[in-house]
């Protein structure tokens, strides 16, 4: 938790729709939305802290033809097994966390949403006043991933198995937003909890 800021974590497994929820909140509410993946990508650019740390650990095999870190190659390494994922996380998480703390403190907004797949594992939970879970059934998530990313069913199941389950997420979350049907369902549930948040904080957050 950070003084004078109210930070809400957005979590959920791959294909759950947490990025879609974050985009909706950003579009219609006067709040800051920080996407941990975007922060990580910026820090991986040549000359940035993660570029040096990752190339030291994995060499030039993770670079593309332009000398930048190839996220697909890095993801393939991370998803080989739990030990590989743990090694990369240990390199990335402290650097990303420090940058996010700077961004929260420097934000002009009082309310900040932090979207992060590994918010719990990455030590970002302590920055949050509360955490919202975006939840979808496994078969729905697999269908989305196959349609939107071209993954095989086997790859979808492997990725899901490497992440925290919704049951585990719920232990850390104050509420659950269901996203099993379409964007209208997600929008309606998100809107309901945003109104509740406005009432709790006695703030008007909806953009005019």
C-alpha cells in the first residue's frame, strides 16, 4: 500500500479477460491503469535494466535480428517447466516492481488499477489495497486462446497449468468478476463494482 493512493490489483489466468477489463476501466473511468506486461516490455529494451540482466543470464540466443529481446523466445523458455519460469521471474519481478512503485507514486490519479498476471507471485500484492479477480471457466479460456492467439488445445492447457488457479486467486481477492459469456457481461459486472468502489471511496470516477 502506498500513501495517498488507492491501488486495486486486477488478476486472472491467461484468457480470463483481465486485459479487456483493464481497457474498459481505462476508457470510461478517471483512474490510472498500469499494465505490468507493458512495464516489463519497456524495461527489456536495449539499454534498460532487464535487457542487461536477461542477456547476461541467457546470452544472445534470446535476441531477434534487430538485437532486441524476442518475447516469444523468452516465453518459450519460461514455459518449459516451473523451474525455468521461476528463474526468469526472479530476474524480472524485482526490477518491474521497483518501476511500478515509481509509477504509482508519480501518478496524478488517486485511484490506480494494476493489471498483472503474476501480481501475487511477483510481490505486487503488498502494493494493493484490494484485489479483483477476473474469472472464466477453463473451457472458455481455451476457446478464446485457440481463436485469438492460434494456440493448440495442448498448449493452452500447459499454460493454464503453470499459472495460479482461480481457487488460489480467490484466497487473495476481495471480489470476483465473471467473464464466461461476452464483453457485455464483463462490462456490466465491472461497472457494478466500479459504482460500489465510488460509493466506498466517496469519489466520482466515471468520465464525463
